[in-house]
């Protein structure tokens, strides 16, 4: 497949995510790239692991794998479904989503985890609001599998991986992530979406050092504070009981995702959307005709490709202006800055073995439909934090 690289929508210490377009079909997708010449082996290994796992997944609750290209000697590219917006964490940052809004998102994440655990044999390892995408009709999808592992690989202890504030006690102590540890992280994510605050915020959350937070989680006796209220209202007994089932310090006492989906808090969630989510179906003509001329100038091709990206940008901005949470395309999602990322997506790098499993930053995601491009403007994209985006750089692949 030949594709053109468009706008950068996410950037981390060792890689970047761009909007991309298939030259032949006009289909838009997201491409996550790591440059082997500048990135450490850990970043390359992490991307290869993510590709390996995403290839085997197929669920409406998980971001879709669309392909990959490049090689480990130059630049490795992962092609994914794209949702152009912010993360569920960003949507909740203004004071929480309220119980109804949080319920709808948490139910879909629980569906994703049930599929991963019971069908695909995968542990996600980094469940949090920033890795939840709110896409088509407000439906949530789980993304960023950089810290994931296959259950068939065995419970090899390689030190904590993931994000400390969402990390289960047994993982904070150095144990391998398990389905039960994903359930703990789901509970932490529910607290985050209900309150708009990081779990453990009562102890400083992200403000305290990584080591201090890991010790508190791994060897303390407490659990994240359950919210007394959210969005100015009380928290139901059903919600509090659900959180209690997730946030048991003893992993063996936590409910499974299959059990949680039958809990009254989630079983009453229905299928309504927790967010407004206007959609734009952009019909882009195939670019194959213009590509057939072997002598076409590079400048003309670049101009055509720039026009395609500009049309998408304009339509998305128009939709965004009609929403209460409108976001400018120029101020799209980015990965955290390097300092925040170090304390957020964390893994010890004390040995080659642990370094090979360090997670990479989050990525946005895509929805494509054959020759038609279906870009869903929504509230979320994994790994979000808003920053300046720069200009569109077009290149062919």
C-alpha cells in the first residue's frame, strides 16, 4: 500500500503518530512510527509487541489494527483505526462525567477486557482514561497495547509496567500483570471518570514521586478513595459496590470482567451514548488516476495530498465548532511531554530484560470503510494532552 503522511497528532520521546491517507482509496488512518536510528531497543521492542498483539484482536471495543510496514533497521510503522479527538480522561477533566456518563464508558471498557481476557488471552497492562477512545456514537474503545502481554507467555516477572496511579498492588510489587490487575485498573479508571481526578489524588496522585507512589500502592493497606459525590450529585450504592468489587487489594477477591458486566451498575447501562458525537463521512475520490502519470511532478502530488488533508481538517473543524466540547484540529491530541510521560507511562529500565518491555506513549486511533473515509470526530484519542501541532508534512510511502 502506498500512503501519504499528514499531520502529526501525537509525539513521544521515541516516536510519533500521524494522520495518513491511502493514496489509492483515500482511506484515512493513523500511523504510529518509531525511528530505529534514534530510538532505543526498548521502544522498538515495545512497538513490535504491540503489533504482534493487535494483529490477533478483533472486537468493536478495541482499536482496530489496519496493518504495518517498514522494518526494524529503519522506521517501523503501525497502522490503526483513527479517532480524531481527545481521551476519556480529557472529557472527564472538567469535574467528571457523572455517574451515567462514566457508566457507559466503563461498561464498554469492561467489554473490551472480557474479550481480551476470555477470548484473546491478552492482558492490557495499562488501562486508564487516557487510553480509552470515545468514538462512533460515543462508543468507547480501548487503545495503546504497548504494555500488553499474552497470557500464553507465562507470568514472567519483569518489574512494574504501566502507569503507577492505575497499577494494581501486585504489579506495583513487581509481579506480572494479570486479568485481575486489569480489573483493578478498571476500578481506578472508573474513579477517574467519576471525579475527573487521578486515582490516589488524596495522597498527591501524580504529584508524589514514582517510587513513593509504588510503595504506597504495593505495600500499603489502603486503596484509592472512593468518591462521595460526582458532578454535584451523590454516588449510588450500586456504583460504590461496583468499585469495591474492582478495588480489592487481594487479587483473588476481585470480580472478573464477566461478573462485573452482570453487576447492577453496568447491567443497567444500556447502549445509549454518554457523549454527543457528530460524525462526518468524507467521500474522497481515488487518487489512483493522478498516480498513473509516472512523470507527474512531486510538487503537484504534494499539493494534491495537502488538499486532501486540508479538506478533512476543514470538515472536522466545522463539526467541532458545533459541539459543546469543540476542539480545534490544530490543537489535537498529543502524547505527554517527556517529564510527564516519565512519571505516567513508567517502567524500570535497570536491565536489558526490563528495558525491552518498557511501554511507549499512547496513540490515537481510526475508522475507515473501504473506499469511503469515515472520520469520527469524538471526545477521545489515546495518550491525549493538548499541544501545538505544527504544519502538515507530506511524504509518500
